[in-house]
C-alpha cells in the first residue's frame, strides 16, 4: 500500500450519486429478537453481545469507500459502529487465532474470512448505522461488517458470529465462485486462477457447445466461436477479446467481469445473462440481445472519457435492451448506449 495510489482502484467506476446497489443475498434469515453477535472459536471465553452492549464499548464514525468486485465504487459512505479491535479487547483471542470468519444469519449461512492481523490492520468495523440511519435490511441490517480496502464481498451482511480460527475457512463466494481470497482492489484481486488445464482448455475451445459448463477465467481471445452455444455457462472473468461470436448464445450465462473488447458479437444473445462489470468496448453488438440481462457496471465506451472510435461498441436499432437494464448503467454508459441505439442502419 502506498500513499500515492489513486483513490479509485483500477477497473472501478463511481456509482451515480445517491445510489447504493444491493449485491448478493437481499435479506437475512429473518428477525432475531434481540439480535446478538457471538464471538467464538479461539478465544479465552466465548461472549455474546447485544447491539447496545457493542455501542457501550466505544462508538466510532467512519466514512468508508466501498468497492464491489462487479466494478462499482461508492466514496465516503458514513458508518457508525465499533472497531473489531475494540470488541475483541473484551474477549481476547488466544495465540492460535490466525484468521477471523464472519458468519451470517442468512438463507445460505453466508460467510467470509480474513487473516486476523489484516482485519485489525484495516480497521474492520462492526456497524449498525449507515448514512445516519439504521442499516436497511437489504444492506445487512441490523448489523454488518465493513472491511475497508477490500472488495465489498469481505463485508458480511447480517453478522451473527465472529469466529476466530487457527486455519482459514474459505467463505461462500471464495469457495463457490472462485472470488479471490485476498480481495485487494488496487491489485485487482478479483478471482482465483483458472480451473482448467491447458489440455482441457484446448478441448473446450475446439467445441462450440459449452452449455452449463463451469469455465471461469477461460481465455478465448482471438478465437472463432461463430454460433457458440453457451447457455447457462459460468464464464466469470472469461476473455473473448477480438473473438468471433456472431449468433453466439449466452442466455442465462454468468459473464460477470467478462472481456469482450473488439469482439464480433453481431446477433449474439445475452438475454437473461449476468454481464455485470463486463467490458464491451469496441465490440460489434449490432443485433445483440441484452433483454433481461443484469448489466450493472458493464462498459460500452471508455469510462474515463477518452475519445477513440476503436473503443466504442457498435450498436444499432436492432440491438435490444430493456428499460430495467439501461437503468443499471453508469450515467456516461447510459448516455452512450441510448444515443448509439438510434444510429441509422449501415
Ligand atoms: N450475508 C451476506 N453478506 C454479503 C453478501 C451476501 O450475499 N450475503 N454479498 C457480499 C457482496 S458480494 C457484496 S458486494 C456486499 C454488498 O453489500 P450491499 O448489498 O450492501 O451493497 O455484501 C457482501 N456481503
Ligand atoms: Mo460483491
């Protein structure tokens, strides 16, 4: 970490003012009255707190920059809560505590973990107020974790248990979706390395039926994949730069943060796909279908304002978006797409 790093991490875009997207689970597993937070594992004596008891330990106010792995950033969100370090003064961890796992009271028992010393060094907070209000249920209220300087997937919603561990236990996204376990936004630690061997990769690229396959981080740049069938495939972070994807079908596929720069995707279908954070700069999207797709953070023109025709996606009046999709785009992207959809046939 240096003093001179830019405030906005690479590949991130600021959300529109006042917007705070909801990511992942949208509600916890129901009210617990009173809500308690337990500290367990490698501690001398396990302790359970109520929120009022946490507040009595020493309240802090912090403005934190939130960076989601799907490429949106929101600066200066004010939180009120207690530092993890302060909370743990009351129930000191034993010497064998090397990791901290946050466990959620949520439908899938969501969790995430960090090396214990990093969690403390970053000033991790347990918070119950955001922007001067109790944290709304969809953002993890009544109590969530905020870990500064990490992608937001390290910031657990509906905190129920803080478990000190000797060995790390991968969290939900880290295990099931290959999210990077360190999650430093300035190092773009978004995903773990690809899961396929070189031989498997060659086989996949030779076939054009990828339906339902798990192919995250696949590199298909410069390949001819005309008519590809990739419905329902898991292609997070995959690379399709300059690839031929005419009439390819990605319906319902997971293409979070996928790269399509300068791809020829005429008449391709992304209907109902998750293309959050995908990069379509310079891609040919004439006749492509994005209806029902989730497109937060997708880019169709350079987000930094650079003017270069080669980096503009090509859209026409046969490219299909729905209102809901368009509304998810950053203002600059929205403006570009809306104008490009009007362009006359060529
Ligand atoms: N319990 C729980 N916590 C969670 C998640 C989740 O799905 N369940 N998603 C994580 C992810 S990926 C992000 S980006 C943030 C989103 O927080 P927000 O919905 O308040 O923006 O919560 C994190 N914490
Ligand atoms: Mo996220």
